[in-house]
C-alpha cells in the first residue's frame, strides 16, 4: 500500500523497512473475533514500567468487571490523583494489558494512579454495556478512594481510540448523573461519531492503521441497526451530544492522516464553543495510534512527552 505523501518521513522509512501486521476487520465473521483477540494478546505491547505497582481488582456487582490499577511504588500511601483509563480496540478488541506500558508510564511520570477498565466488548456486549462498565469503574474509584490511596477531588477520565470515545461518553454520563466530579478528560484520537460522514472518514479507506472499513465494523458491532440513525444516544457516540457545556477541561489529540481527524477537531471546537477549557493537538504527518506503533521515533517521542506534560499540569503534578 503506498503511503500518504504527508506521512512523516522518518515514520515512512520505518514502516517501509518493517511494516506492522494489519488488522483487517472488514468482512470478519463475529465468531472469529475471539481468535483475533487471542492473537493480538499474544503480541505483547510491552511490560509495565519498573517502579509501578500493578494490581487487578474484581468489582462486585451483577456483571463481572475487572479493573487494573497502576501506582508509583515511591508514592507510598500518599493520596494520588487518578486517571480512569479506557483502552482502544474499536469497541471489539484488546484489554487493559494492551496499554500496560503506556499507562504505567503515565503513573510513574505524571505522579498519578491509573485505573484501567476491562470493559465488555462488542458485539457480544453491545451498547450500553461498554460505557456502563466505564462509568461503574469511575464510581468505584470515587467510592474506594481512601483504601485505594486516591484523591477523590482529583479524578479524571482518559482513553485512546475507542477508549477515548468511551472516556468522553463517561464524562457526559458523569455530568448528567450527578457525578462523580471530574477535573479533566484526556482524549487521545477518540472514536466519537458513528455516522462516518466526515471528509477524513471518507478519505482514509486505506491507512497505516484503522482504515474506514474497520471503523464501520466497530460501530456496527457496538450499535447494530442503530448505527448512523437519528436514535443513537450521546453516551454511545459523544459527537451526537447536543450540549457539551458543564464538562471538565479537555485535551484532544489526533493524527493528520486518520479517519478520526475531522470528528476530533470538530468535537474540540464544540467543547471550546460550549465554554469548556480545551487543548487540541493535530499531529502533522501522523497516522492513527502512531505513538504506540513506532514509540522510539522522533514524532511519537514528542507526543509521549506532550501527554505526560499535559497530565502533570491537569492533575496537579507540576
């Protein structure tokens, strides 16, 4: 596949030398998703950072829910700000382990705790199951703040890709349900709009990662026949929200060369128009999830430094 002419030259050279294995969802029968999930789980995305304590918790309730917590060992029993994190995977793939390296670095370098949610996946568990799990994990973090060593006055939500969309939806749900109160939403290349009518959605039928067909597949798995209709609620697709006022301050980023570019830019602008303090970053020459695919190159390293700095400022770590 020829690369887009605007692709960052250093990343283009790395991709030409060692192209990542593609994830092709278009036409994949749902009954074959488990095999793909297992295959992806076997490809380690990297272990947690040293100096971070990682603990799995099983939340009580009518449906099973696991969360994975990350905490800097050096913090001791000090009450830390907490980022409730949602992994990516297009609503159909992956787990907290996928983001072990990423979120443990956040915990260590931003001096915070992270609660990563193993939310139920579509199509076995369509909307509203994933966002219900994320909101349940947020409430658990708030309710259990003291034994977990968290500061309940410094709770944030965040996620990447599908997880970024779930984080935005969880912020909406928390606002509309009377809490818990949030101080920040950290939305990395979030999946926000089921309609797939934007220019970038139509442009990137081919992409280094997450082309249009995969996105259509993920939304269809989550929403079934509701996809693209007038009946999709904002807690499923946050771009559908009529009112974005009263939400916590936001950081939104996205790559120049990805399906989500236009919907992320529009969501950030709408947040600003609604009076929500918002920082928006468009990464030039970057594809979806570039910082996870090629973490050691110049632009991904710059993005990683930016993410840490943003979290430190937002959560009160300096």
